[in-house]
């Protein structure tokens, strides 16, 4: 993007273009994907600045401070005299967006981890090709649509006739965690962890997440430390452990 492009963005948003110029501008938006993307980015960061610096005095103070801090990066190297290059009008918006992103990154890195940061159960596939088991299909659909109340009901029905199915037990337990029925959920996870099934390590990870949701960080840490290195969820468990330690 050139300086005139950003000036056009600003003029368009400010209503400073005549009808012919507006028509030309909007035509380019509709035919040039890169131009449209740049405009949308500019529009978003401009709204950020407007929302956070709606007081004129604060806005001017921000610009003044930003220009001062930025001066070392806008020197004209070809001049023997220290000479600042003019900061483009859109620079303030881009800088403000950068500040926002950095702030969010710092917050994410140093804030306490929460359940929703790690509770990604993905999409499950329970139905066997050609199977006509309606309850099984309903359980899968409900779980994948995050309808955990119905999912818990359907998994309970399935376990009546297949009580030792560890997969059904696992996803019923997850549904119970999502419904804040921790005691029943944790009991199911613990039962699965006592078996040599392929779901043992997964149940351990999910139990740790249950404790995290309950804000029992000490129990969460203890459980995370038992997850073996060859477990699928070991990298995630270590990431969470590092945040909690």
C-alpha cells in the first residue's frame, strides 16, 4: 500500500470523497482483494483508536508521545542534520493495533490459565459405517454440537446395554464436566484411569481439566504430573503445568 491509499481510506471513512470518488473507491474494493483486506484492517484499527482515544486531549497526547518514541525510527539517514520523516496519518492506527496485540499477548502469557483455554475436545466419531443405532448417532451429534445435556442423556442410555464401554464413559464424563456435575464426572474418569484401556491417559488429562475448572489447581498439578511422555496429550499437559507451577 502507498501513502495515497491510506489517505484514500481515511477520506472515505471521514466522508470527504465526492460521489465519483466514492464510486471509484468502492469499485476497487469489489475488484481488488488485497486492497479490500488492507482497507478492512485500516478500518478496524481506526475504530480501535476512536474507541480508546475518544477524548481529543488524550488522543493528541497519545500521538505526541508516540511520535516522540518513534522518532529514532524515522530519521532521514541521507541528511547530515537529524531530520524526522513525517509520520503517515495511518501510523497511529497501526501502532495502536500493535499495542493492543502486544497487550493481549502479555495477558495471555502471564494470566492464570482457565478451563476454556485447554478444553478442546474436538469432533468425535462414534457411529460405525452402516450402523442404524439411532441413540449412538444422537449422542455423537449432541456432543459435537456442544449440547452436553442431551449428550449426557444419550451416553447414559448407551451404557445401560454396554456398561463397560470406556469410550461412552469418557464422553459422558466430559459432558458431566461441562454441566458442572464434577463429582460424577471425576468418578468416571478415575474408573477409566484404573483400567488398561486406550482411554486411560485421555481420562487422566480430562480429569486434570475438570480440576482446573473447579479451580482446584493443586489437584490439577498432581494429576498432570502423572501423564506419561508417550501420551497424546502430554505436550498440552506440560504447557498447562508450566503455567500453574
